[in-house]
C-alpha cells in the first residue's frame, strides 16, 4: 500500500516538473516574440513610407547616406541593413541608403519662365545657377528667361551650372533731347512734360543781358540721346534784386521750392529733407557755392513736411499747411 502511494506521488511530482518546464519555455517564447520583429523589405520603397513602418515596428531609422542610382528613383531606398527577413529586437537600428535619383538627366526647358521659377527648378534637380546675362526683348517680359546653356533636352549631370539670358523688358525708346535753353521757365517745363521727361534740379543764377526766368543751361544738353522719364536739370536766370532766402514757384507741372544759400567763401552743405508720415527721404544733398539759388520740385503729398539744413543746421521748415 505504501509502495503504491509512493508511486503515485512520484508520478505527481514528475507531472509538476514537466508542467513547470513547459510553462517556462512557453512564457519565454511569448516574451521573445514580443521583443523581436521581422525586418520587412524596404528596397525600392519611398523613404517616407519606410520611416512610418519602422516607427510602427518600434525600430530606429539610421540613414547611411545617399548616392545616385540609375535603377532606384529619387528618395527611395537602395540598400538596407539588416537584410529583409532578419529577426531583431525592438529598439534596434535599421540602416538605409537613399537614392538621389539618376546622375544624368535631360536639361529642363527654362525658356519663358521667370528667373525665380528657374531657381526653383535648379533646386529640384540639383543644378546650380551659372552666369546671368540680361538684354532688352520685345517678346519676353522683364525677368523672363530668353535662352539657356545647356540647351533644353541635352543630357547633363546633376550639379551642372546653367547659364541664363534674362529679359530686362522692352527696349526703352531713345530720342534726342529737345532744346529748352532760352525758353521761359514755364514753357521749358511744359516742353519737358510733353516729351515725357521729368523735371530735375532747378538752380538759379544771375546773368545780365538775359531775360529774367529764362533757361540759361540744361542737362542733358540739346541733341543728347535720352530715354523717356529722364530727369532734366535746369539753370534759370534770376531776376535782378530778387529776395534772398527761400520761396516757392507754382508752375504748370506742380509746386517748386527755391532756396538761396548764404553768402561766403566756402561751399555750403545743403540738404533738403522731406518727411512723410512713417518715413523720410532726402530730396537734395549736395555741396553748393555760397549765394546759389536751388530750385526743387516739392512732392505732391499734402502731408509732407520740408526741412532745409545748411551745414547741418536747420534753417527752414515748410509745414504741410504752408505749402502752396
């Protein structure tokens, strides 16, 4: 009876040992399966897709570098390590080599595009900007590409520098400067306006035998080749005994401002500043002879204040409400 009990007890103990060993191995396999993953095949896959999958699998992405490839598209994986099917633990690194695309590409056609658009295409195709020349053109608008080297369609290597010929717009109309010397100031200004020119700096001198307020000199001179909107500087004959200081003249083209520098022996630093709400600009900033009359066109802005500095000393202020 005792022997039978011992035999049953031995079988029970053996069963417990076997069950324990089985449970241990089963648990180990479960834990091991939770800590390891099978590496997928990433070769030829888009790098964004690869990053998403590796993140989901709990693996780290390490980029070994990038190189040109004739077989693998740009931004796709060329090689990977570990190889597809390998079993690795979570948290380990998967190293990938990314394609930069084919090294040789057809040269894109940039003709008719803006210079800015051409720069974007350079970046997209790993090209560099070369020399830029410009010329007027009647067909292509300003900043548009007229021609390129290498020519469109030629097979080139990435990194090639591309030279561009860019349009500056239509060629300006050039004509001869009309004669305004000898005309009264008002007529000279009208003639300048009729020829689509712009009045520039107006100075005053006093010469006997010349009609008061007549034009003594002009710059550019008569017959000089000029383009539209060229500024024309004038020298006006001052009336004898005219008052010194500052004043203004209203002509048919707008408001004019006159200022006479103080007498002396040294040149005067004259600066006329126009202050607008929010910003200011220098309308005139030069060294002039003492006793010189300076004529300037005032801005049409009624909110502008004019400040006159002679040798950096404020000598005159025209407030908005004082200008006529």
